[in-house]
């Protein structure tokens, strides 16, 4: 059996665009995952201040699930469990955007980052809120089959 090898590496530090209230941007270190010979962007570590996300925990999560996804935040570790719970409770997905809040709109919950060379092979961010209980969530998914399955399951909740 072929064992999947996942490794992580960092690229050159860069300065982010400064906020209007700051003289300079943060110094960011891009963290990438190498899986089956392909590079995938994971997250930017902030060199200047305490991390908002636990990069080491994210790496462990990716290793444990073979580089398929990781959770930024939310009450469910697995996006399938989240969708199942929403369906069982007959709740609605919610996403805020330029046009206001939209409910159970699959397109608004998924942001595809696959067409930008800065992100390596790309990924899809799956995030939003649960309208009835204010339960925000966000996952970064590297497996397109998982994204397609989640989209189909969400369509069935509408």
C-alpha cells in the first residue's frame, strides 16, 4: 500500500498591506503543505504578533485526515458532521456578503481559491453561519470530491 507523505514548509516572509491605522503591514510567513508532490497553501503565520490560529494544530489535523481539510473555527471538527446536524435540525445556512444575508445559497458558502498561483494547487474555503443558532464556521478543503459532496448535501437542506 502506498503511504501518503505530507510535509510542511515555509516560504519567504512578505509584508501585508497596512491597515489605515498602521504605518506598515504585518510580516507574514506563508505555510505550505506538500502532498503527493504538489504544493498547497495552508495559512500565513504572523511573524509580528501572537498567532490567531494554532498553526501546529492545523498541521496535525491535516496529517490526521491525509491533507483533506482543516477547521479554522466552528463547533464541529468535521464539515460532514456540521451539514448533517443542520439537516437534522432543519436549520438554514447563512452567509453575509455585499448583497446582504443569503440563506441556503450553496454558492455563497464556498470560495474557490484554485485559480491563483499563490495558492499552489488551490483549495476551497467553506464558511458561513447557521441562521437559527448563530453558529459560525469555516473550513479549508483541499479535496474537490469532498466539496462536491458537501454542496449536494446542502442543496438537500434547502
